[in-house]
C-alpha cells in the first residue's frame, strides 16, 4: 500500500502518484484517465482509444456550440 498527500495546484487539488505505482498500472505522465466514484472511493482508470475519441468529440461539440448551450441552459 502507498500513502500520498493531496496538493494544491492553482485553484485545483492534485494527487502525486509515485513512479513505481504508475509503472505497475502502466500509466505515464500525459496519459488521459477517467475518474470514477464508487461507494465513496475514487478509481482512476486509463482511457482507451474509444474513450479518448469520444471525449475529444464532446470537447469539440461544447466549444463549437457553447453559446447555444448557454442560451438553452437559461
């Protein structure tokens, strides 16, 4: 088991994951991950290519239609 601390980064909070843990789960800096909350626990899961494509499409959509979504949200 590994213990680490939460750290302030700007207005956000970051967690430092030791290198040996990253190696064990085959993650590296810059990898895209998904955060899941289940039963009061946070799970960090590496995104697969399908997930990355879907997230990219969602970002492109929200950027392109930002104004329309703001109007609809009223």
